[in-house]
């Protein structure tokens, strides 16, 4: 086999020389890429599937200990995934045990965002925080308060909230009353959080509600987050949008309104597909990163955005798919950092539409895999993360030691 493109350090140095010649700072670029972090999801390492069935994998994680071990592999080979988002009901069905902190440390990771489950209990048939049933709302709030307590013990900085709340038929419930109930519930949750924690409010235009969804878009999420309190922000799932929707515009507006808190990163062809980043449209993800980098350079600071993955794979190997996503996200961020901002501003100011687009496209078509490989080598890691993981034999050992029902 030939040398992996990730290992071609001479190409990386050519890119860095180009940055220097354009008046940029190669060292600052490398530091930004070394320091960037992206969070993996515990549920991404377990068997899961569609509403019709599940394709099981022999090496799939069965317990939180095994999920953390798998997440540790992703961090071991990419170097930028030190935290793992957990799902309270799925990961701690018998209650939280602080022993998990020791398990995480042994795997080389820490617990990240805390995700309550407000959509599986039978009492949530007509909603959770927006339900017309006071008992259901109270149970949902209690569960969020319990999740906040787990966050205290794990020193998590994020409570990530997605609701399946909505209605299936016109007239089923009062839409505005549901908005008021939801706002009041979110205020209770926000006010119970420690000062170090953020509440991220996620939106989704449809599913599972067929008529109306209570938090259907970024504007509704923004309104509710502002009503909840100053430590509530909006979470953007890159899959939760209608076809053709301009996600980078949403991101730009949320940044400008100081309301962007984080991402759940994935890709999709039709709707909310849990596909690896860039498997369908890498240019869209690049355009999103471009808006983030443009805002950071305009503001003169790195934005405190929580970058998290929300994917669950049935067909691809779970650890490999996660490494794929992390690697491509890293490469796309690098492309956005390589945009010639001066040339872009000049083209925009003079109405040079072609020149402006060519500037963006020029950065997008740079092969940044050698640059990411170079960054990993600076971090004492293998340049090609996926190849290194495959060569380690971890997946075969996991399949042999776990119950694996494939």
C-alpha cells in the first residue's frame, strides 16, 4: 500500500507556505486546528435503528462502560474528541453511579453534554414540557432536574434538550397554550442549573408530530431560549431542516444575535438522516464553517460553540463512522480557515460576484487531509486516524468480547 494522503507532510507545508505568503499566520492556524474539540455521542456506539428494525453489529457497545471505551478510541486516534455526550435514560437506566467517572477517565475521555429523555415514557403521549397534563409536565421537569444533578456530578457544562412535543391533528390542543406551558417549564429548568451550565434548546420542523411541532424552527427556539434565561441558547442540528433550507444563513443570524450555543452535526439526503458529515453535501458543511470563521475573525475571538455529533449508524461500523465524521469535520474547518478573507471582502465590496464565489470555492477545493495529518503528528498521533484504528484490531477484539448478536 502507498503512503496515505494524510501522511504527505510536504503537501501540508505547501499549504502553510501559502498561508504565510498571503500574510496569514500558519502557527495560529495550526493552533486553532489542534485546539478544536468535537463531542461524540454515547448512543452512537450502541445498536440502534429505524422504527422498522435494527441491524445489529457484533462489536456494538451494550453498556455505558463499553460506549465510553469506544469513544475513547475515537479520541485516541483523532485527538480532538475528549468528551462524550450521554443520554440519561439510555446510559443510566438504574440511576447515575459516580463510578462512571473512573471508567471515563480510564478510557481517556470525560462526560460531556447531558441529554434528558422527554419522549419515551408513556405519560408523554400528548407531550412533555408542553403537555396539557400537569402531571406529565411535572415529571418532565423533575427528570430535567435529575439530569442537571448528574451534570453537577460530572461537571458538565451543557444540558441539551430536544422535545418530541407537538400535535397530530388540528384542534387537538391550543397551540399558544402549549407555547406558554413550554416557556414556563424551560424557565424552571434554566433557573435550577448551576451558573456554569448552558441550556441548549434544539428545534426540529417535523417528526414525530404530524400536524405541528412545538419547537419547529430556529426562530421559535430563539424566542423560547430568551424567555428561559440568559444561559439558554439555540442548538442547530444540521439534519433537522427542510430540503433546500439555507442552514448557513440560520447559523449566521444566530451568531449575530448571540444565540448560537451548539451543533448536532450530521448529514442528510431527505430529512433527519443520521449520515456521516459530508457524505451527501460537504460543501454545505463547509459553508456553515465559513460563516463561523468569518464571524470569529470579525469579532476577534473564537466563539464558544459546543460542537457535538448526533448520529447512530446501523450499516457502517460505529467507531469507524464516527472517526470519518470527526476527520471530515476537521478537514472542512481547515478549509474555512484557509479562505482568503481579504480577497473575499474586496470582491464583495466591488460587486465581483464571480470573484467572491471563486474565493470560497478555491478554499473548498484545497485538499486539507495532509494538513490534518500534519496536525495529528504534531499531537504525537498517527496521521491517518481511520487507518490506524483499523490496524489496531480493536473492533475485532470488541466483537469477540461482547455479546455481539450480528
